[in-house]
C-alpha cells in the first residue's frame, strides 16, 4: 500500500545516504530562491537537477515527462512574469499586447527555475529513497516519529489516488459516461461520478489503514526503532562537499548586484 | 487450558450515528491457549466484537461501549489499543490494506519497530517468525507481488512478530480464493496446535472450524446465542440453522436421517460420521 513514488534501482542517487540527498535538495531550493530574479544565474542549478535526474535511474520515460511538463510551465511563467516586467529593460519581442523585455525574460526564467528546480530535486529524492528511509531521515532531522511516518503515509497514498481515479474513470466510461465531450462546465460536471467514488474509496482505504496501523502499535512508542539504517560513507561526504561548494557558489553569485 | 485470556461481561456497543446497539449484552470467556470461533450471519456483531477486543472501538472508531472487557489482563475499555500494544495481534479481511510497506522484511519488522524495540531484537523476531511460517524466501520480496493468500500470511506473520498473547482474526479468508484460503487456514491450525496461541476468529468455514476450534460461539442480533464445543453447538442443527449459520455437511445429512427415523447421533466431523455409519 505504501509504495509511494519510490522507483527501485541501483543508481548513484539510490546508493547515497538519504540525509545527503535531502541536504542536496535543500541546497537546490536555496540556490533557486537566491537566483529567482535572474534565470541566467539559476540555469546552472537547473542543469544540475537534470544531471541528477539522469543519474537517478528513474527511467527515461518519467524523466522526459517531467521535463516536458516543465517546458509547458516555462511558457506560462514567461507570459505572466514577462508581462509584469514589460516596462523594464530592453524590448526583445513584441507579440500583440505582450512585450517581452530582457529583464522580463530573466525574471520569468528565474521564477520558472524557482518552481521547477526544487520539484525536480525532490522528485529525485523521493524516487530514489525508500519510504522507510524517508521516515528515518525525517526522524534524524528532528521530526517526531508519528509525524514523520504520517508524512510518508500521505506521500505514499499519491499513487493510490492516481490508481483509484484511473479505475473509477474506466468503470464509469464502461457505463457510458463520456468525459471528453461538451463544454468545459459540462465536462467538469461529468467528473462528479468519478470524484465521489474516488473520495469514498480513498476514505475507506485510509480508514482501514488507520486500523491496521493502530493494531501494529503505531504511535505507541515515542521513538520508533529502525532495523535497516543507512550508513554515512565517504561518498556521501564528497557528494555533500561538492554540492555545497557548487550551490553556495550560485547563491554568492546571485547575491552580487 | 490456563487462566482467562479474554473476558467479556455484559458488553454493549454501538457506533456513532447508529441508534441501535450492535452488541447487546455479550458475555464470553476464552482461556489461555484456547481457540474460539465466532459464527453468525453478516451484521450479527462478530466484527464489532473483535474491534472492541482489539481496543479499536471506541478508541479509533467513534462509538459507545459499555460493560467489562479484559484482554491479556488489560482493561480494554480503559486503556484502548495502546494498552494492548504487543499483547494482541489483529488480522483483518482484506489482505491488500494490511500490506503496508515495500518488503516482507519491513512488513514483519514494522510492529516491533513501532514498539521501539532494539534493532537486534527486531531482527531476531523477524527471522524467527519467517522461519516458523516458512517465509524465509519471501523476506526481500515486494509484498505487492504476492498472491492474496500469501499477503494474508504476511499480515499474520507481521502481527506475530509482536509475540502477542492473543490473536484476533476477522474473517481472514473471506476475500481469498480456494488456494489462499487453504494456506491461511493451515497456518492458523499450525499456530493453534504447535504454538498454543489464544485465538478468537470470526470465520465462515464451518468444516474447518469444527476440526480446529475448542469452542464455537454463534452470534445473532448482537448477542451470543449458542456457545460450546463444536459438537455441542452443531449437534443442535435446527437451532444453528435458525440463527443463519450453516452446520457442517455431515451434521445436516445426519439430521435429515434422524428426521427420517434413523436413531443415530448427530456428528460434526467426517470421521465421526464414519463411526456413526459403522465404517470407523
């Protein structure tokens, strides 16, 4: 039930200590925040997350899907942020009412990377770290045992939600429900027979799960023990040092006027 | 049989929102090492009784419970499921929701880890349960790749690592195919015969129940209406049928023979039928 979004593998990222990976993801976040107003300075961070994605062994299909979705998001941020900064900087392109300036483009790409970089970094973290070890990592950084496990449960239910939506949609289609016809409002209305059973099914699953967890002593002890604890090795130290040097370098660069 | 492992006195229970009591004055006692099988039609209160015994109602499931319930020496209505931690193992109907982690090893380790036991102790318990139940080759498999019956075996194994004094089974075979049912029933039989575990099980497979159970309790409308050894209970064929429970096939055949005028006693097991008919 709690498979989460973890993808089994033996990649470099799979073999790293989860604490090293979490620190790396937080460094990506910090660098992306620092460089959010200048896409050029955030670009190396984006490239590093793409490299991490390719080294995570999660499969080309999933990686391509993520990058494709990100590129769609780039279009949206460009339109929004470039529009907001239309009066600043040198105009590069004018399409109808939309004027894209060099400043607007830098801010738009910076904002794009601010959203996309951490998403890609945490995707790498979650797809290469077993839910068991995510819970362990959170406890190691001071999150209470109950909260850490609850977070992992919430995260792990995501694939279940997707599965439930797919199953219920298929069943309702077989019963003659046509979801891809009609106006937008009509299509939304047609999703009610999908949403209601999905929510009902998820509530039922969560209810059953809560009873199973209660019966397995969940939350009884203040501190949970872990049989399989990851070990911090020299490889983790090297990875963290290189990451820190790189991302803190980006932060310093971004802070410069 | 030793002291009472489960004592229920004048138990009344209902869920939030339900006007009627689901359990109405249940009295029950299960001794250490004894196996009691609860039988009765759907909605008679078997699962609710097990939820109370597990400390889930009213502690996890909102409801009202009155009476006295002692399980493994713990006052359940006072301390709830947390008071029973490590003392009682519960296995539910649906194997899918009971498989929680990504490997059988993690699954078996989960409860003792939640108890905060030292990791050497957890590992030792996992290994000993896996060995006893023949799950050693499964330890590093993804539970999702197992059949329904195998998942249910893993669910049972994962509560056994707590080393519970009492095992509560809520229709553990109702969602399994024939093969899965056989696997699970054989395991429960093994737990009863080889390990002397106290077991309270709600189960419909009557032929299996009469072979393994020390006692059978038939429930109807939230009360225990018949109780005794399988022979005592199922020899009352007409009464058992009245409460919506199917007696063993041999009992039904013998009962029909009695009605036709044959002066025989009513057996509950196939071996007894052979004796009755003079073939044993």
